């Protein structure tokens, strides 16, 4: 049997040929979620309106406490995750006539902890807090800013304007072919410089201890087992993350990210 | 066209491959292929800038592969080789795979088998299949050639063995 014929035989034996599937409901549900911020710029005004609705909903529903925006912006990590702004945002971002799904996640309070910190020159030190949710075991995440407020809550007078997902459960993982999973943000400091921030978790290959941006050379240690947050100058063309082991050997190289 | 409409139009081109990803997940033994494909599409929407506009299939398959691996870890199933996941559930629940072919496929290394199946079942070109595995096209072609040659060898060996078995005279004939 020739090698051409054997390929034909395998083709013919395909146990589950691909069929054309048109699932308009699924499509509408997916695109109702916040899209890729690099293509769909978040409209702060709209986000603020949703958050105003969240606050109104929380306050007027009388869910056991007056979690107004002012309170939530300085809430404890546990209180923030329990309020789950991301889930609220998701529930309200649906299209008319769609089923209200939200994220359906509830934070597991005992898993709330500080994953790592990162420093943006000119701004100061930020903290990345994480937790795990039930029932899906998603990663919950939120960035606490140097002044104690939470990033991306649409807080009036937010001087950092970090950009990124609304805090809550389901903001990660972003899988990619190389096994990295991370969020991306950007911030402009008062001196006009723009910084990219990538924060997430590393591939499990080997024993990584450090993350490096191959383009800028920036490095950062891996905290809490798998988590990292790296700040990179935006005066470089994109970035490309790598994990390094204790000896400095490259374990995994992420795909090049234009970082626009 | 505003940013959002443009992104939705671009995503529609990606979403058109939902059937391919569902089939991929089913063939690779995902516990819930429909849900896995939906999750892959949701990830594609969130990372649309990373999804190649000309041919999103390699990116989608790579993402689906990661999700299948995560699915297996959650269910306590051995994940096999990360470079070429073990298609443990080669036959789908509804369609039987030719037993002779199934045995021959299982005799290949997981990397070789994945290379073969990406071309034969996912209908990817060698370049696209290489992209989905994160290896060079040249390396993939070598892997594919080796897989085809080994599969031919396995099938022919089994055929010869089968023929020999049939030629053995029975005790009654002797």
C-alpha cells in the first residue's frame, strides 16, 4: 500500500466528519461579552453606565449591605470578589431577548489571596489578587492600585486608567498554543510614557522561576507557584514572553504579541 | 463600520469553523465536545487580535487541544504527550472505526498520529497543521512522512500476518 493510499484510507475512516454548524444563539451570546480590547476599545462611558446599574441593583436589591461604588472601589479583596462586578457586567451585557446567564460563578472565599505585585514607574506598586470560583474552577482576578482602589471599576477620578477586564471571576484563562494564559493592560504615566502589563499564569513545562520579555529584556520572578505580572515599555514593537528555569534556560516561548 | 461591528464581522469568519472544532473535540475524546468548542470560540472572541484572519483553524485547533488537555486533567484522565495528545477515544460513540486501522493508528507514537490525523481528519494543509502544533512546516512534513510510512508498515504487517494465519492448515486437513 502506498503512503498516498494510506492517507486516503484514514480520511475515509473519519469517525466524526466536520459538519457546518450555525448556532446563532451561541454566536450572539459570545459577542455580547467584552471582546478583545485590542480590537474593541472599551467605552468607558458605557462601562460606567453598567457599573452604575450594578451599584443601583446591589443597593436597591438590599442584598445584605450597601455596596455602593464608593465602598466597592476600596472594598477588601474578599468583598470585591463576592460582589463579582465581572459577573454583573456579563449578565447585563447580553443582547435583548437573550437568556440572562452571567458567569454563574461564585468565589470560594478561602482561596482569595495575593498572587503577585508589579511596579509601574511613575505610578507605584500594584497588587494582583486572585481567587477560584465554583462551580467551574475559574480564576478570579482584580488589580489593586497604589492608592488602594481597584482597577477597572470605572471609579470616578481613577488616575491610573489601567484598562483591562472588570474585576471578578472568569477574566482568565486566555489559552494560547504555548500554554501561557494572561490578561493584557496598558497604562500611561504622567510623564507620557506608556507601559504594557501582562499578568496571568505560566505553562507547566519544566520548573519556571522567571518570566522574560524577549523583546525588551524585562524580567520578573514567578510568584506563588505559577503567577506573574510583568511591566514592559511600549516603545518596543510588541513583546514575547518566555519562561526561564533556575539556570536561565528558556523553557517555553509564547507567541509574539504585537501588544497594540 | 465601528470597531465592534468590524470585530463581529471578523469573528463570524472564525465562528464558521465551529463544526470543525466540535468534530475535533469529539474525535479527541472530550467529555462535552459542544461545550468545549463553544469555549474555544469564546476564547477566540476575547483574543481575536491573535487569531489569524486568513486561516483561523490552526489557532482554533491549538486552543481546542489545550482545552481537551485541561478537560482530561479535570476528569483525571491521563493527558498523554503534550505535543500530540493521545486520541484515546478514536472511535466516536456513534461510528465504529475500522478495527484494523484503529490498531495500526494506536501503534504510532502520539506525535506521529496527531500529525496524520490533523491532515486526514481536520483536513489541514501541512503548513496549517504545523502552525497548530507550534513547529516548523519542514519538521511537520518529516513527522507526517514518518507517520504515513509507519502506518503503511503496520497495516501491511498485519495483512501479511492475517494471510499467514489463514494459510495454516488445520489439524483436520493434516
